[in-house]
C-alpha cells in the first residue's frame, strides 16, 4: 500500500476520533468568529495547518495525490453542508 492509500484508509475508530476532532475545530472556529476573525481567514488558516500536518506525516507527493481528488468532491457536494439529500 502506498502512502496515498494509507492516508485514505480509515477505520471505525479513526472515524470516531475524526468526529471528536471536528468538534474541537468547530469550537475554535466559533471562538474566532466571535472574536471578529473573518470566515475566509479562518478557512485559509485551517487549510494551511491541515495540509502542513498531513505533509509532515505522509509527505508532499502523497498529500498532493490526495488533494488532486478534492475538486471532484467539491463539485459533487461532498463539502456542501446545506445540500438536499435524495
């Protein structure tokens, strides 16, 4: 299994941990908004930190391969919170 596959491999425990982590991020995001930080600035900072951590853990090429899949996921609504599910 190459590094790109390792980044994408998720176990049930990791899903649970990611849900908990999302709660922490959501709380920090709300705090920043309350302090007057613009949402775009928070988003850029969060993306930078996330990518920097992934690169440190998995390497540049692996993360670049993973990120190449993002445009299609955005286009299909995977990151749209208020979409209608059928």
